[in-house]
């Protein structure tokens, strides 16, 4: 299972939010490229990047910082979300060197768009499902729909790379992963899940691994606030994860 550092961008800065509230941003770095270098040198095998301004605006805002992150990451895969709501935006990010693009709002509001996107870029699309009390939220988490997250996940195309599942109520709160919801999502979806929201310590990674579902069901876990606040030591967690897993092919191919 991968431990994936999060680099969230707001006004070109690396920040973390509490429950997706823009006014709650805590700034951790003014240099996104340097932050990417930090995580790569620490041993990260994948980076998770979100253009928070883009998520609210509906179009990418922090494209230049994303470019610097991709350049700094080198051969380490970078997945990027935030404001990717059409084919051309997706293509432009992939041409920039992004490994996978993440789409949420357009996918939930128009499942046909998700199917077209996945068919156009097979293996390069991640579905971002953000849920509050089990219901999907879109448009920068500002709108909560009456769509059940697990039911939606069960119907998606297998051409997707993965699904990032975020429990909004726990995101940035260091409140612990919603293990039960992650399990339901992983068992329902036809593609692997990347857990997000609430990772606080090694205990949360242990709880996910103890589900016993394997990387074909749960590919990894994203952590932001815990890594930046120091409640989870990235290098210690990497060593622990490696000790818990038998040698296997790289899940990123």
C-alpha cells in the first residue's frame, strides 16, 4: 500500500484546509516545487496534487505550480485534480507530464463524461469521490448531492486507474480514517481505492491494512495534515509499510 503525500495549492502556495473550507487554509510552503522534491527525497512513490482554486473556479488556476511539481517529481507519478471538467483540460495536464488526472464534479454530474474521459485516456483517469455522511459533494465540496457514494462507485467503468475516496468531515481534522466507509467503497468499486481524509498516525494505516483487502482493492492512502503537522512521520511509515507487505510488482506499473 502506498502512502501518498498531498500537496494542495491555493494562490500558488502549499496549504492544508480543514473540511475543505478555503478560509481555514494553513500555509506550509511558498515553493510547491521544493515541497515535491522534499517528498520525493523522502521516498514518496506517488504525489497527490489538488488545485483548490481550480476546484472552486471550475478551471485550473495553479497550472504553473503544478508544472514545477511535475518537473521536481521526475519519474515519480503525480496525480492532479481541481477544475478538470473537460477533455481538453485533461489532455493539457497529461501533456504537461501528469501521470493521472482526477475528476470529480463533472463525473458525478455527468457520468457519460466520465465514461468518455476514461475511454479517451484509459488508465490515466482517477475518479475523485468526496462524501459527507455518505453523500457525494461537488464543486469544491460546496454542493452536497443526494447521490450515494458507494452506489456511484459500484457503477463506474473499469478503465479508470483508481478512485480517490475522501471523507470530507475528517479531511484536515486529524480525526482518523473512516475505515468502515473505505471498506464499503473498496468492495463495491471495480477499480482500486485510494483512501483520503483523516489520516492521523500509523494506527490509521494499520487499520486500513488490517482490512486485508490487498492493493488491488486499496492502492494507497493520502496524507496531508498529519505529515505537515508531524503526527505521522513519512519515512517511519514507509519503512513500516514495507515491512508489512511481501515483495510485489510496483502497483504503478
